[in-house]
C-alpha cells in the first residue's frame, strides 16, 4: 500500500536543508527523511480535505435543496461529512493494512515493536495529521459534538503528531486510528437525518451497521490492544515521556469515551427498533 511522493525535479535542492526543532525534514544532500515524507502527506491531506470541506457548500445545493434551509451550524457540520467518509475509509484500510498485514511491527528483530516505523505508517500518520488539523479548526469554531468531541480530537491530533515527530508508538497509534472504521456510518446517519430520510429503511440498516461496527471497532478492539500493550509494557519506558503519557492516558480515555457514546447508540437503536416506533413508521408509509 506504499504511497508515492511526487515533487518537481530540483525542488528539494532549491529548498535546501530543513529542520523542525532537532529533526531533519530535508537533509543537506536534498533527501526527504521519513518525517519529511510525513510532513508532505500532512500538507497534501490538509489541502485536500480543506477543499472537500469548502466545496461542499457549493456542490451540495445542486442535489439537495434542503441544504439552504439548514442553519449555518448544520451546514458546516454537513460540509465536514464528505471528508469524514473519505478520510475514515482510507485510514481504516491503511491502519489495518500496516498493523495486521505487514511485518514491520511483528517480525523478530533487534528493534522493539514500539520503536518501529515504516514508510506506510508515516504516510498514514501524515494524512491523519492534515485531516485532524482541518477537522479540529471546524470543530472548535462551531463547537461540534461538545466537550467530549473536543477531547477526542485533541487527543487524536496530539497522538498522531507525537508518534510522527518522535518516531515511536506507530503500531499503537495506527491501531487506534483503525477505529475510524465506524465513521462513515456515523456520517451517513447525519446525512440521512438532515435529508429527511429517518423513516426510510436504509436509516434503520445504517443504524444497525453503526451498532455492529462500533461494538467491534471501538469496543472489542480495545481488548487485544490492551493485552498487547501489557505484553510489551517493558518497552514503554524506552519511549519519549510525551508518547508514554499519551499511550497511558489517552488510550484509556478514548475507551471510556467510546463506551459513553456506545450507550447513546444502544439507546437510539432500541428506540428506533422498538415496536411502537416501527408501528408509527408503518402507519406513515400507509
């Protein structure tokens, strides 16, 4: 799943050596370092997802007239959803592929698992950084999802930034990013709701998909995650203190937030699938 970096010939030579704090992005002999590659993908991602977000306000009214009757807050929330779907589809596949289908993190070798990286892991982290920067700006400006969502986005952004900058904890960070598998279903739920399709069978099907995917990706996945982290706990002191803090604090916090949101999803599913609700939908369709 290797992504290729495309730059104009001679650009790196023209730019020259570049460092971020004590980390080189471009070497003195015009070579892009792994962190430099990560920065490249972060910039590409930031531009791409900002364009998707900005263009939504012009393209959506072409096929959904109800968009213009929505509040500004709801319009901006709607505008984030196409990017959510694109990003989550890529990052879920990229993370699962890098963690589960490749050898860098699991094959025997002298380097501890928590200190291992790959070109794919840097690419996934870079694209995640760009997306989370754009998403964080919109989330804070319009206070979308409340305090819990702000904590989630801040923790996610800090985790991918630190993993990329220090070159540590890539396996754990990608594992957490794989939970974005649920995001397309959440995004579609919002689009269907605002599109006036709450009574359509596809809304119920999507709700079931949310429940199942959340159970697997955002709850069950934490069991093997914490088991693996416990098994490799001797490697945690080898990492930068900031990365250690994020691993030991944010991962459990994310598990708690996911459980909190899961209770709301279950209550919503029970409400939608209750006999009274189904009866009302049947009466409306008649």
